[in-house]
C-alpha cells in the first residue's frame, strides 16, 4: 500500500529537507571544537592543529583544538562520543583509542564504531624507535642483542597502556623474542622528557616529536615502524629490515559523534579534502613526519574496521599481552 501525505505534512517534510540542505551548504556557522585526546606536543596534537588551521582558512570559521588527555586517549574520545551530534564537536581520532583499545578490551566507555561517524582520514605516519645517546646500541640489531643479554631492565616509554607506541613495543617483544619493559605516560611530551632525562632507555615516538632532538644529538633514532622506510627520513631503516613482518603505523582522522547529520558529515569531508589539497597543508604534515591523506567517510569507516580486526587478531593470537 502506498503511503500518502496531506498537503501540510508534505510541506513540513519539504521544509525540513530544504533546511538540512541549507545548513550543510553554510556549515559551519560558528566555531568548531576538535577534541585531541592527548596533551599538547605530540603527533595527535600536531595533526589536530594543522587540520584545524587549514579548516579555519577554508571555511572562514574558527576550528579550535581542545586537548583532553588521559587513559591512553579514552577520556577525550569519550567526551567527543557524548557530545551533541551537531557537527560542532569533532574528534581527532587515532589508532590507539579508535582501533587498538577496541581490539584489546570490551569495557571501554565508548563504542569505537557505533558511537562515531567517520568523516575523513587526514594523515599517516610511522613511529621512531628512539634511544638515549648513552644507550649501548647504535642500530636495531645491536639493541636486540643488548636486550637478549642485559640483565637489568630496558624500559620504553609510551603515551599510555594499549596506545600505538605501547603496541609497537610489545610487538617487538613478540617478534624479536626480547623483553622490553613498558612505562606509560600521559602524552608524547612526557615520554620525550623522560627519554631526554634518561628516566627510560627508549621509546616508540612519533617522528615529529623526536626528529629535532636527533638533529641536535640529544636522542638517537634506530628505526621506523612502517613496513618500509619513511620518505621523510629515508636514511633511517625500517624495523622490518631487521625483524621481518613487523609493522605498526599511526594514523589520524576526523570523526563526528554518531547521529551527526549525513549531509553535514559529507560537507565536512569536502572541506577537509579541500584543505588537504593545499600545498602549505601538505608541507606542514610532511614537516611533522606525516603524509597528508584524505578519504571519503565510507573509506575511513572501512579503514577503522579493518584496523580493529587486524589488532584483534594480534591480541587473540597471544602475540601481544597488555597485562
């Protein structure tokens, strides 16, 4: 049976549709908050600020980064998930709280899939295996040899339990058959400070956070965690050259709370694509050690689902234990 509408009802529906379309065309009409679930100074914060500035320029409205660190990204991620789904609170998501944590446990204060509307991937980068200059190894092979023979603990700092850097260290333990001991911090800046002071022996840090210290000799980078060498530091070998099969990458992307109007999500995705096409934005990401990569909402959703499945398989195999 075909549904029928009265003239007033049809007019009301038409008004709603026209209003939604107009809202998308003018979005945003006020400042937009981008929640970065880590402290200032790390890769997530850097990526958030680059895209926020670019979106401000593209749209003519201010995009403001709101750092909400804690619990390996869970606190800020939950804040974004619970926000009003009107397009004016967004999340700068990343592999830790949006893929690794969901793959490793079921008691999160948010659902990484059901509570978000993916908008666009914005950048991808690798981690850098970094040591204090006093550490007795100048290459990854030497580090593994030291770890197998050294009696005292070799510690590595990360941005929190089940964060990307934590998983990077645990996966190295599993594949290289060594034992590095994890020390969690609240953010990348804390990890870098601890490494510079010798509080920890090594870290799996984002390239942007450690490259300046490599340049001045205060830290040494032994390898990067991507499947191959980074185009931004081609002289640094990939871990996989010494430990076959090893690969851990970091990605950054914009997500909105679930139930955000699809028209607004599409409009925001288009704004991001326009922002990432700018040469100055791509250069800013390159300077931070990341590659600017935009996607459609559906493609970003597929990437997140694939990452969760990948890491869940790793955890279920027992190759990585977070206890």
